[in-house]
């Protein structure tokens, strides 16, 4: 498993967890889901991916998190999670929201530059 795969897996595990939580709390529609910069989900993701807060969180990140959570919510609410590969359609929708990786992340000295 590559870092990228493991990293995405953590992200999608969190999305499923929080979508199921929203449903269990009685949320009725995906449009009622809003992810604020101070929400628990945002904090968990930022802590996982940006442990030392060395990197400025991209402005689009909160929007993508919110859209992903809504997609998981809709799928689970609609019973799609009973199908074996129910997440594949979500992955396709969310991959369109990916930003390109900045060049400075690709530098072999990137982590050293942060210290």
C-alpha cells in the first residue's frame, strides 16, 4: 500500500464514520451538512495530514470535505452501502475536486524545509 493509498483510505474512513454519525443523529438531507473550519471532522483531518501545522490548508479543502461527506451521506441514506463496491462512484465524484499537488511537495527536501 502506498502512502497516497493509505492517506486516501484514512480520509474515506473518516467520511463514512461522520456520515453514519449524521444519519444516526437524525439529519435528513445532505444539504444540511456543513463543515466549518472549527468542526471536529476538519480538526481530525488537519491533525492527520498536517500534524505540525506547517502547511497552510488550501482554501478548497473545507469545500471538498463537505462535498465528500455529503456524497457518503447520500449513498448510505439511499442504502447503496449494501452493494459491494458502493464507494467507487463516490471516489469518481470526489476525484474531480482534487487540486494538483504543488511542486514544492514533490521536492525530496520538502520535509527538511519545514523544520
